[in-house]
C-alpha cells in the first residue's frame, strides 16, 4: 500500500526523547528491507531536513541536521548515552545528535500501514532534534511527546500544501488510525516519566499540526 509519494526527486543518504520504547512487544524478524522502503526513509529524511532548514532560515537561525539516521536490527546493537538500543523503537539521541530506528519494526509497520507511517516516525523523531536545537523543554514527558507529534503533523501538512509531498485519498485517515496503536497502554498515568499520550491525544496533536502548521505547535 503506497500512501505518500514524493513529488520531486530526492538525493539523500540515509522519540521520544532519549532512548524510550514506543512499544512493549517484540516483533519477529522479517526479510531485509527492500529498496522502496529505504527510498522512503531517505525521502523522509531529505524532506524533513529541507522543511526545518527553511524554518530556521525564516527565524534567522542556523539549522544543524542530525549526524545520521541509523537503522539497527538487534537489541543492544548501539547505545545512546550509555543506554542500549531496544527493539520495536525509534528515537532521537540528543547526546550524539542522531536518530536510530529498529529496521525490522519500521519495515513491518511500513508493510502493514504504508509509507506515510515512515514519514511520520522520521518526522516525530526529527521534531525532538529541533526541540533540542530550539531549547524547548517541558516539565512532563507527555508534553514534549505531544508537541513532537504536532510538529510531525505540521511537517507533513505543510509539505503537502507546498507540493513537496502528495497524499492519496484516505491517507491521513489511515495514518490517524495507525497512530491510535502507538498511544500509551491503559493505566499509564499522564504524568509518568516516558508517557507519550493516549492514542486519541496523539492523533489530536498530529491533526492540530497538520491542519494548523507550526503556529499550532510552537
């Protein structure tokens, strides 16, 4: 299922603050990611960096892209500030300014949902990198995460409105439904360390950004 298409060619190489898992389950390994999946990861990185570079320029600031967007496939394959990578996760590491993702997990979601989820995940984690550069802090984890969801929505919405990306009919609806699955499990207090918000809160934050642009988020 193809959800999100790049409108212009992209040449690029290829959260939760820190190393925090969005899922408590362990996915079975799948076949190596294919070229189309990797192209979408590359495309997401390229377009989100283009988006934030333009924003920083309007603010008279200097945007610093992440050092790398790093795939991994094994528990503990790398670390962020001494915390080992965990499976079924994607995160921004502020210590070394990089994004990492479980390649099997993301490819599995890509196959089940479509490439819009890849653009959302990269957009969300890049939002954490931007929060770091802008010096944005929150008292509660959930506030930081929901703002990142909003900023990811702004990136996708503005990129579509700017003819950088093209959505097919029903894409946003399918993506919003999928965001329900990454909400906190019942029983997690909203004030808990590592809380990201319920599925409804996360979809609301994303929708606010996709419809209202960055002014709705920052």
